[in-house]
């Protein structure tokens, strides 16, 4: 089952913050986050495992709420380079072996 | 690190023709995935390999689609009797799995297929 992402699109001014959500109707084992720029391949950002963890590097971080079966990606003090489409990929069971990706959130950062 | 490479980058074909795409994963990676992506959508899983063994194939995948990974290195994806609905970006990804770990995927730039 495909995870649902919200919002579908967001436009920010440079320096503003954004939150992207990813929800699943099934129990989650892990959530992966990727960013894809137009015409390019998706690039890995981070993996979060069940147990409720939070990760971050630079000004991009994420949380995983196992009970709510959702993950949120936080982008603070956004930079122009953050523009792109963000996808979450979910695994429902350990050993599920493949990621099911959401429909994406298109983020546009304007100067 | 040469990354995941896919060939060709673009393919235009007429309906009914067969097409074949190639993916060269990162050399030490043991898992290889094929995904399909249409405009405005996330990547959709097609199939994946662990070394040379094809371990799973999407139930949505038509019998016209076949994939191979001989010797556990490069992989090919063939679509027979192409239809206009096959038009999409075909993405290959690879990863290194050691024991019970969750791995990140490294994606290639994809092959854009247009069926006329």
C-alpha cells in the first residue's frame, strides 16, 4: 500500500522552515527519505527504523512515530539547494526487501 | 565510485516493438532493483535481485516484462510488444546488504521510454 505524503507541494522563501509528512495505513518497520531534482535520480537522505527515532544532519531532520505509522521530514532555514521533490519510502516488515514510495512532495525555494 | 549507470538515457519506440534497457550497478552491491516512475508519481517497484537471483516481481507487472541479472552483475529489463501505457522513466537502483540491515538505495539516472 502506497504511503500518503502531505502536502503535495509547498513554496518557501529562502530561510523559511518546512515539514513534510508521510503516513501509512499499515504498520511500518522503516521509513526512508529521498530527494529528487528535476531530471535527476532520487538521492538518499536518511533511514529511520521503528522504535521511534529521530535523525538529522545539517538542517534536515526527521522523526518516526511508530504508533501513528507516520514520519515527518523537517527542513529548517531552507536553502535554494533544498528545492526538489521529496519521497518517503516505507517498509512494512523487516525483510520486506523493497521500498514502497509515496507520491512525493514538491518543494520550491525562492530567493 | 562510478555510481549506477543506465543505458540508454532515452528510448523512443513504436507500439508493438520490443525494447531492452541495461543497468550497471555499483560494483560491490549485491542487490539490484527496477522501479518505474511516471510524471508526478513516486517510483513504483517492479522487481529486484539478490546477486543473480530474482527474488520478487510486482504483481502489477505484465508478462511482457522480463528482467535478468546474469552472474549477479549488470541487469537487463526487456519489455515486449510495448504499449503506450509503458511510457515512463525506468529507474535502476542498487544497494549493499550485509546480514540483517536496512540499506540505502543508489539510483541511476533512468531510461526515459516513450512509446508512440
